[in-house]
C-alpha cells in the first residue's frame, strides 16, 4: 500500500515537472474553427500542460487549474453587425472581390480584437511572465504575432484549421504547385484544363502578392498602434514561427508535397463517439430505417435559407422513411413526423452512430473530415470559399454529391438523397477512406501534441525549415535560372539566324550587277 502511494506521488511529481505553460492565441471569430483548436488544447491538457486560451470563444470550456480563458469579447457579434463587411453577400462576388472581402474581414477582425478588454488583459500580464510555448492560429494572419515579442520570444508554432492555405504554405518555404492543386477560391477539380491552370496560377500568385501588401501596410499599422512602435515587423515575427500544424489529411485530401516544417494533422478533432444525451441516443437507437443529419456549420444558419428553400427541403424530408435530425436555429411548427430539429447537435457523435446513413452539410473543412473519418456519405450544399472546392473533391472521390442552393427543389433533393442512400458505391468509397484515416501510426491529435512538446524541448523547430523559406520566389523556383537560360537560347538563336543570313548573302549575292555598274 505504501509503495503504491509513493508510486502515485512520484508520477504526479513527474507530470508536474514536465508540464509547460502554453499560450494558444486565436483571433479567428468562427466557432467551428475553435472546435479544432479546443481538441488540440484538450490533448495538451491531458498530457499535463497548462493552457491559456486567448480567443473570441475562449469560454467554450470552463476555467480550471489547467485551463485559463482570455476572451476577446463580442467580436463575432460586432463583425456580423458591421456595415464594413457583408459575409453573406460575398457568395456572389468574383474570385478577386472575394479575396478582397476576406482581407477586409481580417483587417476588421484585428481592429475589433485590439479594442477588446481581453486584449488589454493579456497585454497587462507581468513583463517577466514566462510561456514555454506560444501556439498562434495563423488562419487570419498576423494580428497576434506581436505576442511573440511581448513574451520574450518563446518557441512558437502555428496552427490552422483551414486545410493548408497556399499563402501560409508559401510562408514556410513550401510553394504549392498550381498545375494540379486547385486554389481554395476556385471551383476546379484536380484535372484542370490549360485555361483553368492559367487562372489557378494567376489567382494563387495574386493572393500571395495581396497578402504581402496587406500585411506590410494595413495590418502593420494597426499592430504598431496596438503594441507600440518598438514592435518588430509582422514579417520578421512570422519567421520566428518555426512549425505549422495544418488540418490536412493525406489519406483523404489531394496528395501534395510539403516541407518538413509543415505537419499535416487533419481531422485531429474527429474522434470516437462520446456518450450522447438520453433523448438523442433514444432517437438514434429507435430509428431502424436509419438517420440523416443536416447541419450547415456555425456560419450558415438553416433558418435563414429562405421560406421557399425550407419548404422544399421539408417536403423532400417528409417523403423519406429515415429519421432526419436538422440543426435549425429557431423554432418551427408543423414539422413532418420524421423530422426533428435542434438548435445544437453533437455532430461528431451522431456521425459515429451506426444508424447514421447520410450527412447533409455545407461542405466545410472540419465537417468533410469528420464525415470521412466516420465513413458517412455526404450531400454538400456549398456557400462560399473552400466549400465548392472541397465538395468537388468529394464528388471526384465518389463519396458524395454536390447540390447548390439555387438548384434545390423537392424533387432534386429527394432524388439526390435517394441516389446517395441506394447506390452502395458512396458508402463503400467513404468507408475505405475512413479505414485509411484511422490506419495510422498515431492519431492526428497525438501527432500534434508530440510536435508541440518537441518544439518546447528543442527551443523551436527552425532546423526543419528549408532554405526556400528565406529566398525570393523567383530564386526558390529557379525562375531566374529558367529566364537566364531562355535569354541565352534566344541570343544564341539570334546569332545563328544572323550568321546564316550573312553567309547566305555572301555566298549567293550576284556579282554581275556590280561589274555592270
């Protein structure tokens, strides 16, 4: 008994000695993205680390000895109420307008964040306060990069739940090939035509230039105002971030080359089911014909789809024998008997239930990875940005069907649902992908936690950064060499042509005319 107590005490001491103070700085005002970040935070806390979470939704988890929230309050509400930014209207814009809208969104988010009480709270930490690691969400750029300098340059790694954006990939020295990887703003498949490849190239490089200009000017000025003129440039601070953990799964998404300082941990939020609430559990267990779950994420409200769309959807659902669980944000009367609405649904846990037969989704990055992990076919209704590209990939892999909101009628929706339920190829293909995602040496969450602790142990991971991270694009891609060789070839060809013409004139010119003169 005494030995057992001593052993438990020794283990507790070791855990205490190995625990680290970690700051997770997240400016992204999207609750769905926080699901990914919180899964990472929970994995770190399970290893004994102390987490300070600074973000718009930091109170999604209650404070505890190991979890300390700092809330950038009301950012989401102020963003939606702002006349400077129209989130819903962005779906009708051109790709270039959409990019400008995104960067305006970034600017406004930073502006609101700097005005929040939570931001002042973290600035008021003692100057000698020590974080062993800073994890910064890089999805919306450099708003919180100056915290690296504020806390005396601890090891820092980046995270993004937004797949692997080309601009972030480039920041770590990894220039993604535009010849076969569609940009997330483009509604393309992997096999692009020549004209699509030209457009894809233009869009991807336009965004790189836009990011550079925006961060070096607008965001930099905001940051100087918030942190003081003694702050380093956000570009220099970004170079201190030595590793990027991205929501990319090679078992599911398009294969792509990545450098050693980018670690794919796609689907780290997807996990085996936790216990459902009693009412949901009863619904799932009693639905012998199967369950269809419909959820459009946190940025799209089902109750804002419009009266005609809602009526068409409900009419299609009423003709099904399956039970439909619909995440619907307001009350609704006269529902079909097989339709149940809830303002919140535990999406991951419902997808994990064996009676779940179909997922009707907006096709976002987190949702597509969850449905792939659990092996459930998907009917995607995309709305903006990466959702079109992701649903194209799902269609290409034969695991789902895309149906745009403008094309929804009772008949089209019913036919699509029946095709997905009755054609076994969809469930067969998605279950094969699910098997691949689970057949890994370690789970994505375990991998993410390992690399976070690795960065603490080795004071960052700069030894993994390729030289391309610190070279101009035209040098790292050998564009200067290609242009030089083309110039040499053009000059050589010019000299050859000129020489041939000169020799031709010398050999074949007529001397008779000269003698006659």
